[in-house]
């Protein structure tokens, strides 16, 4: 309990200048998995690589609005078939039936290797109210599909230093929210992890956020609305958090 309070105090001190949100009915209504939920209102071209949108939503909307016309049915079916075929030929995202199977099947998870851990001097130089996490607690898991997506991004960007930064910010309908962004530079207080099989798949967490994320799983999920990186199975989170996969409540 005391350790959780210390972590919470450090987090509040770090975010002292930022507004803190408490869950309300309104905030829960506004909580959606979107660009805003990822913490970036107008993402750069690189940030758009964090998620991919599927055209299914637009197809369903078109089908609903024109359901009174019998001639629209073959067109809608053709559109869905075309979308599925396009996904199959490109290799990713997978077609609808396989994405459903993927979501039902537990992904292969690997314990990430610690590439670098900050020292207390590194943290102090950054003037952060945080303590070094013991080596025995430096645990972060990465799914194979998340690692593969990071490898693809690195290849596409022609950048061997590209990494996924995961941090915790105040906000969302449950008080806390995950923020994910693609970076090429590291900070001196960063914990750096790599997938054991794909060394180019790098995940970075800052010293303030890591105590709230240790033991979590970084995944890349495919659903009907698109594909995105997500933090799951966080031991510090109460229950499963919000259905959006971004906002969560701290377990005290």
C-alpha cells in the first residue's frame, strides 16, 4: 500500500501542471479509442502508423442508409468482398474472419529484454521525483505481433532507432490513460526494452511511468474498426479498465 502511495505521489508531482480528471458519466461518454485517446489531436504522418483504419465502418454506413433499395445489396456485398480480398492480398490487416480468430486466440507473448535502465543520477539530473525500479522488477511483455508491427514500421521508415514509447498520463474516464507514440530519440531516464527475437522492436518507458506499467503487456490488436497498439494486463490497473483500452483506474 505504501509503495502504491509513493508511486502515486511521484506521478502527481510529475503532472502537477496538468489537469487531473475524475470519471464522470460525461467523460465516459467521450472516451473512445481515437487519435485523441492516444493523446495527439492532430497526429503526424509517423503517428498515423500507430493505427490503421479499416473501411468497414464506411461500408456498413452506406449499406444502412441505402437499405431501402434492393439494388444496393449486391453492391454492398461486392464492397465487402473487395475489402476482404484487398486485406488478404496485402497481408495486413488480415481478412475479417482471421482477425476474429486472432482476437479469440491468445497472442504469443515474450518477456522483453532490458536494453537499458536509468541510474538514480540519470533520474535526478532530469529533476524527476522518481526512484530507480529494482532490477528484479524490470518486467515488460511484448506480443510477437506487436514486435512484428514495430519491425515493419522501422523498415518502412528506414529508421533503426524507431521505438514505441509508452507512458501514463492523467485523464480519460477512469483517471489515467496510456499514451503511445513513435520516437527515434531516447531520454536519459528511459527504460529501454527489446523483443527477444526481433531486436529492432523497441519499447521505451520513462522513469515516472514505468512503476505504473511494470509487468504489463504491449500488444497490437486487430478489430473491425482497425488495428492499433495497446497496453493490456497491467498488474497496477483495477479490473480491466475502460473498454476503449486506453483509460484505466489505478489499483490501490
